[in-house]
């Protein structure tokens, strides 16, 4: 479905948190570069092998610690939370759609020194199952 170029750029404009795209609800792509090209053609940073996606569909640029998405004149359009956008700052939880292919923009909170990431999670309540919680999250995110 996709391929990511492994090269990394170090830049003070890059966000300090761990940021990711989840493509199609399955593939997790860490965002670690100042410019990330998204599209169907093999020379993109993130290749999305879907005929609806343009060869060079969109770009993510790190600007002052935030990512901004730019549509590159794509045929199918770039949408943020259902609204067509030529350029837009993306925020954690935003759903980016490239001609119908959904990418969820996620940001992990940094973990304080000496603290384990698992310390911040709460146990499941009575009768709750992980699969049920993930299904609920997935269904809510599709709206």
C-alpha cells in the first residue's frame, strides 16, 4: 500500500513530539523530516499505491514545530476533517484524505524522564475488551 523513504533530516523546525500518519487504519508512518512528499509515484517520501492518489499529491512541511499540508494541484483533492484544503496546519487527531485515502495524524505525548509510558494508561474497566475499545475508536474516527 505504501513505502516510506528512510532518510532523515535534522532541523529545529521539526516538532519535538513523536508524530505519525496512520494510513488506511493499518500502516504507521513516523514523521521525522522537514518535507514529506505524499503520492503514488515511487520518488515520494511516502508512496501510497492507490489509483485515486495523484503521482505527487501533497506535501507536509515542518514549520515552527508544526506540520502544514499543501495540496500539489492533485486531481482528487486534499481534505482535512472533510473540508477541502489547499494548505492547512494539521493537528493531532485530524483526518487527512487524499482523494478518499484516509491518513490519521497522531502525536504521542513525550514521556518524562524516569517515567514509563505504561504508567499513563489506565486499566480496562469491568467487561471492557481491547478489541471493543479499538473498534469504538475506529468507528468514531470514520465519522
